């Protein structure tokens, strides 16, 4: 019997925490380390390293490219108010 792939082909490869960071960046309308760190009550270095991890996982080269990829794959959705759904 062939092994079943239990992961949806459109499943997001990010951890829930990394996906939350992307969604938070879209909600705030920024990828600025200082603003994201302040709003998430964490060090700026954490934001930097998390975006590095996101780009590595996605194979992207910028934060904007990562956000565009997440929206294109419907891992992050935005409404008219620019807030993730």
C-alpha cells in the first residue's frame, strides 16, 4: 500500500509562531524590526532571526517577497482594512 501524504500540498511550511509574525507584519503594515519587536514585546534580534528563518524556509530573498508568497499561497489573507483574516 502506498504511503499517504498527510500534509496538504498547500500547507504552510512555517511554524505557527513564524506565520503569526508574517500576519502581524501585514496587520501593522510594516516589516520594521523595531516596530514589530515593540508590538510583540520581544528583542529586535528575535524579529531579525525569525525573518531570516522565514526566508530560508520559503526560499525568498526579502521580507516583502516572503509576504507576497504567503498571500499568494493563501497562508496570509488580507481584507480591505489591510488586516489578516
